[in-house]
C-alpha cells in the first residue's frame, strides 16, 4: 500500500489534475475543422461555402485555430463536470478519528483519497498528509492555503494558450484583408492599363471586386469566430474558478475543523519545577558564596583605597604643573599685549598720515574737476551753437526740397492734362474722318433722292385673259 501511495503521490506532484493533453486537443481541433469543411461541401456554391473555400488560405487557418479553442473548451468542460460530480459525491464519515493523526482509520482514509485521482480527493489527501507530519491543524491550514494559491495560478496559466489563439484569429482576418486589398489594387492598376475594350473592363472590375470580397470576408469570418469561441472560453474559465472555490470551501468547512491541534498550554507547577531543577542543577549554594564574596569585597575596597590615594597624588602633581604653566602663559600674554599696544599706536599714527594725504588728494581732484567742468561747459556751448546753425541750414534745405516737390507735382499734373488733351485730339481726328465719310455718302445719295422726289404716273392695262400685265 505504501509503494502504491508513493507512486500516486509522484504522479500528482505537479498538481496537473486539471491540465489538458494538448496533442489530444490539437487532434480534436483538426477533426472539428475537417468535419466543418466536409459538411459544407454540399453548400459550396452558397455564401458560406464561398466564405470557407474561395477566400484564401487564411480562412483555413482561422477555422483551424477556432476549432482548437473549441476543443479546449469541450475538454475542459468534460473535466470540470467530472470534478463537480466527485465534489458532490465525496463526504467524510463522522466516526473517523481525524483528530488523531496517527490513527489507522485516518491513514486508511488518506490512502483512499490519494487513490481516487480526482482534484478534491487529491487535495484532501495532501492536507491530511501535512497534518500527519506535523500533528497540528494550523500547519495543515497553511498548507491548504498554499495549495489553493498554487491551483489558482495553475488554472490561470492553463488558459494562456487558448487566449493566444483567440488573439491570433482576428490577426489572421486582418492579414487576409491586406492580401485582398493588395489584389484589388493590383487588379485596378491592370484595369486602368487595359481600359480600351468593354470585355476587358468587365474582367478588370471583376478582379477588383474579387479582391475586395477576399478582404472583407476574411475579416468577417475572423471577427465572428473570435467572438463565438471567446464567450464559451470565458464561461469555462469562470466555471473552473467556481470549482476551485467550492473545493476550498469544502476543505475549510468539512475537513479542517475535524483536525486536532497541539496542546500549547503548560502547567504552571511543571514550569516552576523545571525552573527550580535547572537552578539547583546549574547554580551553586548561596551559603557557599557568602564567605568568598566577603573576602573579595575587602580586598577590592583595600585595592580601591590604595588606588584612589595614588590617583589623588597624581592629580595634585598634575594640578601644580598646570598652575605653573598658567603663570608662564599669563606672563607671555602680558608681553604680547604690550607689544600689540605699541604696534597699534604706530598703526594709528600711520593711518592718520594716510588720511591727511587722502584729503589733500581729494581737494586737488576737486579743483581739477572744476577746471575740467568749466572747460566742458564752454565747449558744450560752442557745440550747441554749431548744432543750431546746422539745424537752421537743414530747415532751409528742407523748405527748398518741399518747394521742389511741389513744382514736381505741378509738372506731373501738367503732363497728365497734356496726355488727356492728346487723347481728346485723337478722338476728334477720328470723328472728322467719320463725318467726311458720311458727307461723301450723302453726296452719292443726293441724285437718287432728287429722282425719287420727282412725280410719277401709274397706268393699269386690262388684257384678254383678265390678268394684269406687269
């Protein structure tokens, strides 16, 4: 029994009860894809058949990936349904002495759970194993929490591959869109080059619309399948989360309360006896320590007094030396003070001499500044007078320039009037030519007008046939 338990424990050491066999899932997905294409053969000429068979290679890949996701969802649903059935079937008998970790019934129950193979049974067997090793319910509770966290992370990681496939399905649709649009653009360029014949125009338009159909149909199928396969996948993931939560509730409510805890309360008398025995065993008798302590205290006080007297003598010697050194320092300080006062008086005299020299220098600078200021004042007056003369000359030049400008404007006006006069003269010359032509025409018309003004006689003659001769 122990060997079988060890082999079963090794088989479930990775906590792979809810893991999927991905080669099996891929095979099921390929079978679903093949079934879809076989069932759609009778309707190949319909919209769905054209969508599956005549829109490029991306449609086959999209159907294949979506079928793998569907297969993952189906296999997961089957596994989770079986686990739910086991969860509803499993129970713990009331007569089992689970508070006794080394009891034969507890060990047998643990072995039966380990051989069951389901998730709830395996987790309960691991919790019981941790309890048997420590004999404490707190340790088993911590192990159950760690086990629950591990299963949650394993559950989330198991859905990474189908999530990648769901993410890749729309990308395949966009790849088909790019391929279709490129075909449409290429067909449109060829259509523009061969736009001479009506049949060629029809063929070019068909190529363009075919490429656009590939572009839109690939995106349509990819988006539709991504939505169709994503919703069941999310529901299955939630279904698995609820299963793990139900197993945690079962362990916390049904199993852990049945386990026993270590007795951590100790008797006070036992503690006192243990402490007393340790003191008696490791410490000597107090009576034996009094006499040595007294002798040691006398020796220590005598040594302390001798040492104190010796230190006092040393302190007195040091203090006398310090007093002598202070006296010498005071004498040196008095000498330095006298030297400093002498140097200070000399420095003060030197400063007074420097101040007198500075005053005389300042007075000389003031006198020079006044002379320079007077000179500058005269020069500034001369410069201002010259500037006034230059300003007057400029005013006269400006007035002469204004007069010249007025004369130039008068000349421009005169030139404009002359131009208008020339234009009127030209128009007058043209009018004279017209009048001359009119006069000549009138002269030619005068004989005709005179002739028309003469009186005329009109005679009517009747013929035999009753017609009037002209």
